[in-house]
């Protein structure tokens, strides 16, 4: 896109940058220090750990940028940026402060997705959901034995006043330690006598009100009674809010039972507590059995830990109004999403948007610019005890000044929130921050809003929508006009790319090539555990037994773009890339051959007059014109695979296979009768190479630059120093010639038939062309040289229906007006020719039989209009004539 737009005269800018990948990077570095030093980040402390992350970033952070350079991405490398650099960090702080001052950022205690291994809240994008059909054992980080899921466990709560018991069912029995109510449906007759009563918790004596709730409770599921744990379940959280229940957190940040869970279980990992609780319930006679149960289990994609809903104080962006603005931008045509299929997702998500949790309990990232004020006279001397003691400021000095004004001389000290911001917050500012915002820079004035965002469809909500929301609020306009969502790359088998499967492909390994041993070595240097390493090595050996061939950047680029049909995934087969590498070689050889025909002293003209050119030159310019139009139209409509198809077809099937072959006689032996044709062919060839290379350049920048630089410069015209800043081809009106294209189409059909008549093409043989009309006779006579050259014939004789048909020749029907005959080798018909003739005869007989049946039908002459009868009669005569031609 960027190369094409620059060549088309636009002021085109693409800024290279990277986000810091807060959670992903922290996980990698934590694994690294554990593997190398057997230390956790908590052993190191925050400052030393952050230092280790920066070391890792400086060593490996340039890998992506190096890959982009090798792939030929046309970026302005002088503007390279990183979301944790000073300028971007300043933008993040400014954005947080402004949104807070405008009432769009607030702090609240809510339920979050909690990862007990990483000890942080995680976003929905980092949660993978596993569908559990029945009792299933799964490996969970930190547990020696697999943990069982897909089980519905039933147990009884005794009722207050010895009124009996009420049985509940749950898939997470460990959370019963935090139960604060039992919900029933008000119309469920089984429990009508329990309305307003209480159950007693068997472990701590807590009174649990029995409440009626029509929203949550399905009388047909489980026992009809539902245990309510507001602090550990999203639906229960809503129930707790509706009924003003207590919220009791029973887990520590690392997934152990805390003091609220009772002394018997305190300190136990949550899934070991699950087993212990069942044992105690059995001892108390309250266990009522278990059964298989389908469930959807949330798993962290970073750590493979089972996600635990946990209640935590967090910072949120108020998203309803921001979401409406982003939604209206699409409806008012300020935004365009391509492919269109994703507009429905956009509307659905933004129409039901929830407030955005932006705080993370990580150490790597932008520390939240908020300070807690601890007053010396506060009753509770605990960090975060008073929600009204928070101050949001750009720095600690500003926070001190605001606190002094607010508390009017009271003694206090500040503590900055240790949490960091969600990576998507800083990434959401990217269109603004890379152009210098919050400063009003020249770049910001020139390029904001930007033209196109291109990214994967999997992050349309997490990144794209948030860029639009933040851009419209802070930048005053949408951050881009068009959103192009590309397919996601999978392996050749359609599997997701995963290190543990061994199917990760580094583009540089495709560009340079790599042995199987080299692929194995990359795995060994990664963070995979021994079991994963064994599986990954086996996967590599199966998919790449001989490693990966050297393909070059051009072939990889062209293959990826050719895959870009409007789909949601690409099953990338390296063999396809290898195929385009071979085509690059063919392209190189074709241009090199053409250059030998131009000669060292050749100077091309400034323009061409197609009226004086030979037939083949007129044709190649006309089809080049169509290819230019098709390619530009495809690029403008983001149908990139159509663009590659158009360019490839012209180069391969029209320039190389036809034109270069058909003009060879002009250059053979410097025959004087071809003197003018030779000059015209050179000029046309140069125009084809110049336009063809510029047309291909956005897809294959390296080979096109190399070959274009070798072309001679035209007279009276100074050429640009690089193809990348030359003009992209545009159609030339006078090159269009439909008549010539139609005539060449007939010639190509004749050539195809002539070639099909014999498998032996190395021996030139005579041929005949039987023409049924004067127009076809004229065309074939005019272009016998072209047909002879392309079909590798010794001669071509044109005959009509009154001439004797050559006896013993292999024959093929081109169309109803043209048949061709080739002398068989050794007077024996080729098997291909014989088979083709028999197929034609059988098809003709079927058509004749069907038409005769129609004509001879009862009342045909009375019911069928006369003009249709005339048409059927003429069609039958034509078919019979064709059949006679085969019998000759």
C-alpha cells in the first residue's frame, strides 16, 4: 500500500514502532530468569527485574524491526518509536490525566479475570476458552497432578432452625468458602417454604439468606438452587449488587485460600482445597454426589493458568460514550472497515461495550500516574483504604501540590500506585503519539487523521476500537479513515501458530533458508519446557524434513499478498513461496534475455504511437493497459490477491509466454525484411519492461529495483534515481485495441489446439488451418508467422471448406469457424489428438440429437415462434457441418 501510494504521488508516511507487550514480555523474562538463575521476579525485586526486562528488550526487541527491514517494508526509519520511550510515555501520562479530569477514568472495586501465576488482572484477549464436554483431567501450572474439570458437585446447606436442608450444585466447589447467599426462583414450588429463610455455612456458621432471583436462576438446571459467591463469579457479582450481599474474597493473589476461607483451608492452593472441601463435606454428611457437566473453562493464553474471577480495585475508562462516538463514526461514513463482514462485529461490540479495565498488576509497563495520599490522622493507616484519597497528576511534584491544596496543611505522604497500564492503553494512543501528540507538531498537522490502519482482525476490539475511541476524544477526529483487517496466518494444516507445536515460522528463515538442525536450535534457545520441546521438534521434523529452502523476500511477500483473498485465515504453505522464488528466477531470466535484444546502445523513445506498430506490439500494449487498470482497481478496493493475479498473469502468460516468443523472428539473423519490426519490437519491449517492473514493484521491491536500474533511460526524459519514487503506471488511452485483442484470442486458441495435437514439440512439422469464414481466413493469413512461431511449426497452410482436407493428419476443432491439422510423427496420430477428436464427435452428436428431438416434437411448428425455429435450424446446420468436418 505505502509503495503504491508513494509512486502514485501521495505524501506517504509509514512510521515503524513497537509496543512493549506488557504481559507477554514480562512472562518471557520471568521464564528466562527462572531458567537461568532459578529466581522469581519477587526474588529480584521490582527495580532489578525492570532492569532485566530492558536488557532483554535491547537484545531481542530489534528482531521485529530487523524482520521488517528484510521484508522490504518501506518505513521512515528516522521516526522509529517505542511505547515505553520518553515521548510516548509522556503521551500516555497526558492522556490518563486528561481523561481523568474529564470524568472518563475512575477507580472501582469490581470482578476481573485474574491469573494466579502472573498475579495480575488480564484482558479478555488473553483468555482462551476450552470447551469441556465431560469429566476431564487438565495440567495446571503449579500442580504436580492433573486437575479434574467438567464436574458438577452437589452438597447440602443446613437451614437455620433445623428446618431441613437445601441442596446446591457447583463446578467450583472451592468457592463455597466465599458463599454469601443461596438463590432460588420465586415460582419454584419446591422451595416456596424457604422464602426469607437462612442457611448456615457448615464451616464458619455464616448465615446465608435465601433470596429469589428470576434473572440468574434456571429451575431446570442442577438442583434449582444456586450458591452465590459475589466475589468470585461474574453472574454472582451482579446478583450481589442486586440484593446488596456481602462480597468475600477467599483467594490470595497467587491462588491460595486466604484467612477468609477458614483456618482448615488457609494456605491451600485452590484446587487442592477443592479436594479437601469435598472430604470435609463427606465427613459432615453434606456431600450429595457429582456428575459430568459441560462447561467453558477460561485459560490464560500467556501462562496456561486457569483464570480465576477475583474482586479487585482497578482503574477503568468509562466507555459507553466513547463507544457511541466510534459507532457513529462508522455509521456516518467517517470510517470504512474492510472486509465489510467485520462491520457487524464492530456494531455489536460497541453497542454493548463495558467499561475498560486499564490497570494491570505487572511491573513492566507505564506506572499509573496516580498517588495515594496517606494522612497522618487517618484512622486506617493502610494503603488504599480510602477511595477518596487518590490524586491523579502528571508527576509527583504536581501530585504534592494538589494534595497540599486539597488537605490544607495536614501532614501526609504519597505513594504512587504500583500497578501499570494495560498495554492497549498506550497502543491505543499510537496514531497520536507517533506524530508527536500532545504537542501540536508539523507531523500531527500534516498526517492526522491518518489514511489507513492495517492490522489483524483478531484485535479489532482490543486495539482498533480503542484507537478510534481515544483518537476521537483526544485528537478531535477519527485516527484513520479506512481499517483493513488482514487474515491471520496459520500453518499449512490450518493450525494456529504456536511455539509448542513447532510451527512458528520466522520470515528471515524463509528469506535466507534454514536447515532442520537450525530450526531445532531455535527451539532449544526458547523458553519451552522439555515436554513441549519434544513435541515441537517432532512437528518441525514432520513439516520441514529438509529444512526451509532459501526463498528471498520478494517471493515471500508475493506469496503472502497472493493469499490475501477476503478470508479470515491464511494456511501458509512454504511450497507456494518456493514456487514464487522460482518465478522470480524466471522473471530475472526473461528480463535479461530481453535486454540482450535491446542491445547496449539502445535508447528508448519518450512515447509510442501504437498505430504504426506490428500486430503483436499493439496487442501486448493493449493487454498491458488492461492489467494496469485491473491492478489499480484491485489496490484501491483492497483486493490485493486480485492485484497479484493480474500482474502475474500479464508477466507470465502474455509477456513471457507470448510476446517475447512471438517477436523472436524479428531478431533472428538481422533479416532486413524485419528491420522496422525489429525497431518497433525493441521500443515496445522497453515500454513493457519499464511499466511491468513499476507495476510489480509494490509486491516485489528488490528484484524490480535491481532490474529496473539496468534499463536504459528514455531520451529527453530524466528518470528517477529509484523505482520506488518513480510513477506508478497509469493506463494510456491510445494503447487500447479491442479488435487486436479479439484477433489474438483467436490465434491463442489455434496455438493451444495445435500444441495439443502432439506431445512431441521438438520437431517442427507442417500444419493446415481450415477456415469456415472470410474473416477467420483473413486473420489466420495475416498472422501465420505468429502462429508458426508460437506453435513451433515448419509451415502453416490456410484452406477453406472447398479445399481438400489433408489426409492422415491429426485434427482439432478450435471453434465452429476454425479447425487445425498437424502432420503426425511417423504418420501415426498422437493419442491426445485421437482422444480429443473422439470427445468432440461425441459432444457434437449429443447436441445434434437433443436439437433434432426438439425440432421433431409434436406441434413444434405450431407452438414455437418462427424466429426461434429459424435459429434452431441454423444451429443444426452448423452442428452437422462441424460433424462432417471431423469425418473428412
